[in-house]
C-alpha cells in the first residue's frame, strides 16, 4: 500500500468513523432520552429516527451504528499499521483492508436496500457511512499489493508478529477491550428511558402556555367524561411503548380519583403499507397484525393481556409470532379471517389520523390539544389532565 493510498484510506475511515459515531450517539439518545429529537430528522423521508428504530436498525439488540464505529476503527488501525514505502510489495495491509471493505460494502448495500427500497426512508448520517465504505473499497482494491486469496495463509504469521511486538499487542488488546465495552454497555434495543421528572419551573411554564394551545375537535363523544385523551398508536413504535408505560399508571390514578371523568381512546396508526396507505413502506412490518390482534383481544375481554404481550415482545414482533400469541392467549386459530374482519375498523382510525395529518407515533391529544411527538413527562401529562379537570 502506497503512502497516498494509506492516507486516502485513513481519511475515508476517519470520515466514516465520524458519521458512524454520530449515528451511534443519536441512537444512544433515542434509547435513553425520550424527549430527544434527532437533528438529522429533516423530513418524513429523510428521517434518521425512523431508520434507527426500525427492524433494520439493530442486530440482536445491538445498534448497527455501533458496528460501523467498530468497523471503521479497525480499518483505520490496519491502514495505520501499513508498511513503509520500501515494504509496499510485501505489505498485506491493503489486502486486509480490501477484505474488510468487501464485507463492509456488502453490509451497506443490504442496509441501503432496506432503507431506500423497503422502508422508503433515507438517513443522512447513514449515507455518509455508505460513501466512506465505498471509498475504502475502491482505494484498497487498487492499492492491494498482496493477493486476498493468500491472506488465510498469512493470517497466523501476521498475528504472531503482532503478539511479538509490545506496542502492537497493546493496541490490539485496547481495541478488543474497547469493542467489548461498547457492545456490553451500550443500551440495547427494547430498553426505554424512565419518565424525566418535571421541575417546578417546567410545571409553571407548562401551565402558563397550556391555555394558549390551539385545539381541534376530534368528534369523539365524551360519554360524560370531562377530559378525552386520544392516542394514535403503533405497537412496534418504541415511543408508543414508552408512553404506555409512563401514562398507564397516571390514567389508572385518575380512574380511582375521578371515576368516568377521563376517557382514554386508543386509535391505530400502523407504520405499514399492508393496512395504512399513507405509509410509503414497511417500517413496522407486523404493526397491522398487532393492531388486529389487540382489537381481537378487546372483543374477548383480554385487551390488557394482549397489549402487555405486544409491547413486551416489541423488538421481536412478527406476523407469525402474533399468530402464535393469538392462538395461545385467545384460543383463536384462524387469525387471517379475524384480521380481515377488523381491517375496516383499523382503516377508519387511519382515515381519522390522515385527516389530522398524523406524521409520527405516538401522537396524543388531550381535549383536542395536540402533544408534540406524544412524549411529555408523566408529571406534565398528569398536570395537563388536572388542568382540564379543574377548568371551569
């Protein structure tokens, strides 16, 4: 590998490391801060959040972005260890980088297909990593002076060389330890942050601006309730599970203190073109099946059990797992027929959401006041309902 090639590869690796690091940071914030809004969510199409939280955003619970950080760091180490100009002909670094970049290119081609074709979404940070991987692939392919087919025979000898050199061994051990620490301590998919507490200043400010918010008539009968809470929901949406866990105790509290005064209405907005024509792709492939399963359970008086199961198994939901759960929990063996009978009701909710320009889940309304992203701390959610209850 020539000095120019090494510098180019190092440059691409560092740029890719920057994009992958930013992606990992955004994914970390999404998993640990429910109020976080990604700066790379530029539009409904260019939306990093939807890509990261889709089924393609993680493998075995580990975010794909973290794999990118590790891969680019490894490429940078291998390129940085390239031989001096005099050793170019016998230097295997270019071949090792080319082998790594072949795997990397195959990975980003798959992820790009999943993003652009399946999800019909684009992530600016992801695109940056794709370009960096392609640059490394092309440069290393032109720079490799040792045949890739000869690498398996060289691998043992090259590892022995690393072990015999204290500095190289230390760097290798630090890299392995860092990789293991990242994977072990990075929040896994399926974890959710607790509801952040509201400060006195936040509560006072919230109360001051609450009455200034615009309201929309959702056309839902009150049935004697003073407060109507409406949630547009997707059972594969991480934020929907978060708000379910945050707000369910609050609603139960009001049910005890003000029986019948607070009405909660759950509406379906599955992010899947299977039942939602407003969605460009299959962001959440099992969402329509999940919505039907929940309705099926409600008809049999087992909604709470099904809702708990759907959210608890959110990270691994599939059409087949839902069919199995419906059979086990409800005793229903012909889910396809039951799904068809509930599709019209699901689409009525979707039509209501389209009329309200729903573009994210969860979207909540409290007496017609739209809650941005549906993710306010539980204390403020409770305060909003209290304010409405006390309104004269």
